[in-house]
């Protein structure tokens, strides 16, 4: 059996997943604009007009008010008016002799009710009978719907709405679909981020936060880092900026510069340049193991990477951005500093585990800081972001007042 993921546009390319697919744990974050678009309404005028005059009224109207509200039906038959408005608009239960349409005029801010009334009085449709239609005010969504499902919901609740393919307030459904399909083993990588977090906390060198960066081209783990803000230098000072995501980004940088640190097989937090977990001894390979699965690295025990002469090849593209289109897995929603560092490094996607309502900067949902930094029109980079919903009992400790 296959079921559809809720966030894909049915008219677009749709990714079908097996019922048991772990990808169902991935909940796409809504952008700040999407959330605002979902809740903001404006007051608009509506008037009932004879259907035979509809086109003439509409074209006359265009001369006095700007054309807007293109995401809503301008002329609506009574049978398509939402139930919640039927009484308010005094729609008769039996159709009148003359067909009536409800015209959505314009926002109340575009024309006064008096001017609208005077305008209608002069139109041939009403001047001959001497009666002008009743002008009413209804609340409608101010922005266009972001999915066919939302258009259907609004049509039943506010006013018949039109969904235009695409999403002006966030990633296009095909981008979400494509990025989701490109995630490399997200379940194991989010588990690894959580294990790194657990190790960081138990080591006493940091708080329980972890980060993993993966190259989607090769499937290789480029960095795995725990928080280390409690680790003291020779002067006995910790570094409050040593957040897991910052350290992981730094590891990608160091790796690209060929500055491998020495292998520390006895150190459970950081083995080689952030590559964490077990040293396989005689094989000279560092192995990242998660639930029995291995991701075998090619570094030797002296920390040499797989480029020539122990130097990692700097494989950045001409754009020079450090983490361009890499995938990032975090045990917790990152703070503002880490979110902006990820953005400036131009990561391709982020999956985080625990939402941090007091300090997290990626989610735009209510109940948090509502920053939604992963997709803001005023910033020069955007990436797709999901929260990995843990099964009950498998959630990480939240550390809710702390910046992750
Ligand atoms: Zn942080």
C-alpha cells in the first residue's frame, strides 16, 4: 500500500512512499509567509447582481477600483457560497426567478461604501429599476492559497478560491519532492546526530546536542560533531560558541583545507576531525556505526584523508561556498547563530529532531520564536527543512532554555 504525503501538490510530481517508509517521520516546516498567508483575512465588499448584467458591471468596476484578489472567484453562484455566509448574505433557499451572482467587488480599503453605492446607482443594470443591490462585507483570505487542499478549505470556509500551481510563499512542491528524494539515509543520520549528542553530554565537554553533515553526491559523512561549549582550553575557559552545528561546519572547512586532526581513538566524542565512534584497529579505518550499519571512511589512523599526500581535495565548486547543497542532520533545532551559519554556508537541506520553542530559529510555527530562517525572502539563501518526529519515548532531552 502507498499513501500520499500531505505536502505534495496533487497536480505536481507526487512522491509516493510505502506505508512503512521512515520518510513519514519527516514533517516539512512551513515558512513564515505560508503561516501568515494561512491566517490573514481582509474585509471585502460583495453585492448580488443579475447574472445577465455581470460582465457589464465587472468591466465598469475595473475602471474605478484596482484589480486585486485574483486568487478568489469574482462572480459566484449562490450554490457555491460557503454555508457560513448563506444566512448573512440572505441567500434564498429556493432560486429566484432571475439568476443572481455574488460579485466580489474589492477590499473595503479601496473604495468607501458610499462611493460604491453611488457607482452602482449609475449603472444601467440598476438605474432603470431604481433599486441598488445590498452592499455587504465579508472576510476573505488576503493571500493566495499554497495548495489545492488549502484552496478547497478556504472555498468551504470563506469564499471560493483559486489555486494557481506553485507556491509564492515557500519552496515549490517539486523542490520539496526532489530534495526529499535526495536525502541520504535520513533515519540513520538523524540517529547518528542523536548519538553524538548523547556522547557529548556524557563526556562532560558539552551539552546534549549533535550535528551530522552529509554529502549527497557521495553519501559520505563529512562531519559529525557534538556540542563542546563546556570543553576547557589550557586557560580553563570553555567556548560558548562551540555549538554542534558550528563545529560541524568548521570540520567541513578543516577537512577541505586538509587539516586533519590526529586520531584520538580513546576519545569517544571526536575521533577524527569530527568523525565519531569506533576505530577498527588493524584495518586502520574509522567506522561510523549506527544500529549495526556502517559507513566506512577512508581516512587512515594518522588522520590522513583520502586525497593525495594525506590532503583532502578541496572539491568546492567555483561558487566557493563551504557547505553548498550539503545535507545537515541535527538532534535539536538550531539557534539563530547556527541557523545563520548554515544559511551562509549554503546548505541544501536541514533535518532536525527536537524542536526548541524558546531558542530555535528555523521553525515559524506559533508557540516558538517564529523566525523561520530557512526560507525568508529577504535573505539571500533558502533551504528545505524538516523536523524528524521521534516515536513516543524516543525524544531527546529538550534543554528548552538553551541555544542549541
Ligand atoms: Zn547554535
